[in-house]
C-alpha cells in the first residue's frame, strides 16, 4: 500500500512523456543499436584519441564502440573470454585499442554500477513506478519529484519492451548510456559546461 505522498510521486513520474534528451546531449545513433543477449556495459578511454569507449558484454561475446561516432571498433566472439562475475572486481579484459587493460562492467546480471552524476551538474535516476519497466530520468539541477517534466528533468528512456541492464555516465561525463537485454542507446556531448 502506497502512502498519499508515494502515490503522488508515482503519478508525477508516470505522467512524464518520453522525450529527447536536451541540448547539449545528442543521440549517437538515429535509434538504439540492437545487441542480443546484452548482459552489461562499461566505459574505457581510447589511448590515442582520448574519446570515450563503451564495452558491451553479451551472450555473443564482447564488443567495443566509439561513444562519439557509434562505430564498432573491436569485437571478440570468443565466449571463453569470460563475464565480469568471474572476476572479484567485476571486470573483463579489454580488446582492440584497450587490450591489456581491464574494464569495469555494470549490469543487473552482475551488479556494479555506472556514474549517476557528472561534475557539471547532470544527474541520472532510474525509477520503476510500473515495475518491472524502468524509466531513465535525466536532470540538470532539477528536482524530478517536484519540478514539471521537460524543464529541468526529462524522461529520456522507457524500457517497457526489454529487460533493463544499466544506465549511467562515462567517467568523463561526456557520454550517457542505457543498456537493456536487447540493445544499447548512447548520447554524447562535446564538452562539460560548468554554470557560473
């Protein structure tokens, strides 16, 4: 049984329509990219370009994407490479340009997590007012439980078609990712923006 306050919060979130992420966030792909059997994701940095990379662990192996262009830059179909639960720190071996390093992987199958805030004030909340469907809410100095949607917080993703795995920012704060059991969605921005 929900209290009156909890019911108001639930209705407030349920009333928010899915919308585009606000400027400066831009979708990396026109739509989410399908990845069957996705189990978890993690972030790394390209050693030469210094751009964010997203590593995906799925039932089909491991993949590495450039988080700005969306290009798949490495793939390992060897399922013997392992999953993060085989490592005490929830990591997998890097591949392609990050071979020789370890990447922390987050996902509901393994545990772990991604950054939920950036140093310049963006925040991400994952809520489930209609469990098991998850909603991803992006905010910029806004109170998602008080402010109206679309002003300082935005409902940017609704996983009502697939099982939610993970959502969060890269350590740089320039990439935002949402992963479900069937796909990956990315947004990127060129720089941090510290408000004065």
